[in-house]
């Protein structure tokens, strides 16, 4: 099996849409392969803190992010090349 790349499909409508009293936002999205197939159990990690979440069986996830301008994320899944990306909150 060749190594594939991860494609992070974020539902950016979720970024900033849910704010809590603790000054956080909820990022909702899906982790997909290059052919848009779901990547189950992928890890989505906030690089600065090491905290994160895992995608479900359909690649969907939710992650609470601190209210900052830019957050660096790392997406990892077995058999895929890790992806580093940033999101704005």
C-alpha cells in the first residue's frame, strides 16, 4: 500500500460559529483522503498544546480551539503522510 496524502476538509462555517464563555471556538470538519474518501480515526492536534481529538468512522470531528488569531494544527492517520495547517479563529 503506497503512502497517501491527507486532505483536511474543514467546514469553516463551524469556525467561530460556536463561542463559549471561556473564549473558545468549535472547529468542525472532516478528514478526507485525496479521492475524498473518509479517513476514520485520524488525529487532529493543536501543535502548541498537544491537545486534540480523533475523527470518527466517517472522518468527522469537532475540536475546541482557544480564541486566538492563528492556530497551528497537525493531522495524522496511519498510512498517510501527516499534514500541518493553520486556521484562523
